[in-house]
C-alpha cells in the first residue's frame, strides 16, 4: 500500500484506476480478506448473521448483492481527492437482489471520523435494481470540490461550510457506500424504490429530512444500544423507523464522513 499524504490528488476519465459513548474499547483488527478482487477490493461478501450484522467497509468490502465495479465504472472527470488514491476502495452494499434492503445507518470509529460499517433495513419498500451512482469526489473546471448532483430536491441547504454531498435522485434510496482505503468517502449507489401510498411523488415536492452529524456521538432516532447495538464500540448514526438515507456528506478538508441525510418514505 502507498503511504498517505494530505496533498490533493486528481483523477480524470483517462486515468481510471486499475485495479456510543461508553460502548467499549475499539474492536480488534479483522482477519485478512479471503477474496481479492480488482476493485472494491478485498470483498468478503455478506457477513454471517446479516441483516442483523452490520456491513464493515473500512478495511475490506462487505457486499450482499451485485458484482459491478461501480466506484470505478463511469468515473466522472475531473475528480479530486483530499488524500492519495491508490485504487483501493472498500464498499458496503445491502442485499437488494431478493430482500429489497437499503442502508439505514452508518457507524464511525471512535478515534477518528472514519466510517466503519453500514446497517441495512429490512422493512420492504420494493427496492429495485441500481439506478444511479453519485460521487463525493467530483470537481469543477477549477478543481474545486462540488456535489453530485449539483442540484437537490431537498428543500433548503442542509450542508455545512466545507462539505460536499452525494445524493440519490427522486424515487431512490442509498443501498451502497464506498470509501478509499485512506478513509475518504467516495461514492454511493442508489436503487429505485416505490413511494408508499399517500406520499406525493412530484419531483419538486420538498422531502421531509433530518441531518445526522458524525461528531463522536451517537445519533439514533431508533434504538442502537443494548440488544440493538449493531456496531458495538463505534459511534452510530441511525435513521428513524420508515426513513432511509438519501444523501451522504463529507468534509472537503480530509474527505472523512460528515453527515447522513435521513428522509421519510
């Protein structure tokens, strides 16, 4: 692995890479990956106990469905990173092939704002096939970080200064998330879902949402302690019942995860 630096690293389309408080001590490092893939590296597949078990994606990929290289394929140029990109990406991806799962929570390490794992929700909302991928490493012609997409259907600006976001489109939920080996959040995968009966479906209708920050505290609008602690020893942000993650924000200073946006079905 290459050593990291804080210098900005740029990648273009022609340069597609090969290849809770009081929750206890930091867990031990995981064992070596059993399967090595060219991209979304070190894929260990769907963990035992899923969906009760979270999908770790800070040292290897945990993917319960899909084999597509969605962090490299269709790369948008230019892209800019706060850390060095050495082609190693780790991802968490819920089972959408049969179980219609989607991400409802993300945990982070207690010693750094590095994302650790994702929790998948099992409440059926007819989540379909992947429909779009969005990147938190996009840049404009001046190589300044920008959000993807540049516009949002969520009313008001929910971002803080020094942040960019990747956001799913209308009728989409986050089902996968990827980060560089260095810990920089890089991409989300979005799947189509039906809007439940009684919810307006117009593309410009404001969506009721709630921002949950990664600030070394738990933010759980549904239980995440005791028997509901799905990532023991880590800080957790968990959306409420009948909510989904619509967007993820990262800090442009170091690329670490800044917040998730929980929206109502």
